[in-house]
């Protein structure tokens, strides 16, 4: 309405001004182009999801399962999603700290939690639904984004987390899974989201069939077609594990887009602007070394804020796997470290929290995937205070920090 009023006002002004016919036509054409861009921009910026960050609540929740306290939101099955808010009265539903872990909201101060997977559906899945501001238009494109974070209490992580748009609302009091189309999920890899600190963004484009009025978020795929990963409990965590993949959810947006306003789903990299240095130590394994000494001499090094392995890091782990298989009674202690700059960065960004634990767990999970029994592995976060023995006085500060971003190993009887 505001744009239309401005357009009428501009046309009125043009009529009162003295233009020749050519100038008048050009001016009106330019004005119409400008307003067309403004209208397109306005549409692209209008979020169709009411209360997308769960900030508006009709009353403070007093227990788990209180998703309906967030205005507009509800759970479409008998298993209710959880709403978390900053509160000291009910610690279970607090934010950032609650019964399932600790996470600061991605946007605002509130967020919700849903179950996306459990073995044999022992823990019912949960979903969140809302009615869109206006129905979707047939053939139009929409940019869809939301953020998730795996809770510390999760014994599993999963893929197949996505969005379903529907003309009619889902609704049942049964505590059952909704098996339907997933209209927007992660990129083509449909990866398992196993990051327990910080937020992952799921982003995609949806072409409307026409008339969709409701958005629902969760896992719409059967257990048989959902990939999952067992998660190792952080020894420093005080939360009680649950036999499920439980994700925090926040900042849900759906925008109509066109050629002038594409959906930018490029990965968000919080490590941009930080050091890109990755140290690598040359292996020097001698035939007469004991298995304990060989393992002790090997380390894995990481990029700033990273847990992914270099080729050299994978080579180290494969050598350790061979040693473990040759010594079936031995256990492996995995010592994860962070550098001081990562600890400082964690004060402003949750993504960088507990890098020592994340690295130890990344190695732990890799070894388990390669057939090493969990009972033989001990993930041990070590913080940032103990400096790498590889550091020498002549090293530049950047190299010193790179040497501290590491995992070390100790073979135990």
C-alpha cells in the first residue's frame, strides 16, 4: 500500500510539471522501473513465516513440550516440540542452558528443539508447523532458510532434516512420524549434521505448486532411508544423554524471489578472516620403535576453527588403526587441543567453542567408522594451556598457534 501511495503521488507531481511528450514518457518509464525494482525488493524481503525466530510468545512456558506458547507455532503430532527461553525459574527450558545442552539463540534469545531420529523410533519424532502470511503462488520461487544445532544430549546425529510445504495442515494426536515430501533440505550431499556447538544453515529454493499455506519442519523420511551417526558423549558435559538426534532450531525465513533477488545458499564460513595456516609434521617412524612410541610420535594438525582432516591427517589415523589392530588389547587416548586465538574467538562466536573436544570427537568418530571399537577409545579434551612440543622459539606467532591446533595420541594397556 505504501508503494502504491508513493506511485500515485509521483504521477500527480509529473502531471503538474511542464514536460514535452518525450521527456514525460521517459520520466514515467524510469519511475515505473524504479518502483518495479522497489516492489520486487520489498517482496524479496518480506518473510512469509510469522514469528520465524520464536521471539513472540503469549506466555512463558513452564515445561518441555510448550511449542504452542510461541505465537503461531504448533506441533502437528501428539509429540510436542520444546520452546526454550531465557529463564531461571525452569532450568529445563532455559536458553542458552537447558536440559539438553547449551546454545545461544541464532537470532534473538529464544529457539525450539525437535527430535529428527531415534533407533526404532523409541523416542517419537517432533515437528514444528506454522501458517504462512499468504499462500504461495504457482510457479513462483521462494528462498527458504533455517538454522539447526545438534544438542549435546544427542546420542545420534542424522540427515534428512528439512521443510515441507502443504495446502492443508498436518494434524494428529498420535505420536508418529510424518512421512511425506521434503521440499527443501541440505545441499545435494544431504549430509549428517553432527556439529554440537554453533549453528548450521539449511538453505534452498522452492518452486511453489500453488496454494501452499503451511510450513512444517522436521524429518519426513523413513528411518530406513535416514542416515545416522552415533555420537560420543563429551566427558565434560553434565547433561543426560537421550537415545535420539535432538536439534535446536531457529531463525526460519521464506522469501519470494525472482531473477533480481536470487537465493544465496553459499556456505557460511565463520573462519573467514582468521589464519589459514595448517602445520604438518613429517613422520619419522623407525622399525625398532615400540608401538607406544610410534603412536606418541604422531599428531594431527588442523586449520583455525576446523575439525576436518588433511591428507596427512588421514595417513596418521590409518597408521594408528594398523597399530591398534596389531595390538587388540590396547586402548587409545585421543587428546584434543585448541589454540589461544580460537578460545578468544569463542567469546564472541559460539562456533569456536570447545574446539579441543570437537577435534577429539572427530578423530574418535573416524576411528569408529573404520572398525575400531568404541570401548578402546578415550576422547580427552585438553584445552589450550598445554603448548605443543613442536614449538621452537624462532617460530612466528602464526606458526605457534597452528602447531597448537592438534590432536595427540597415547597408547594405553
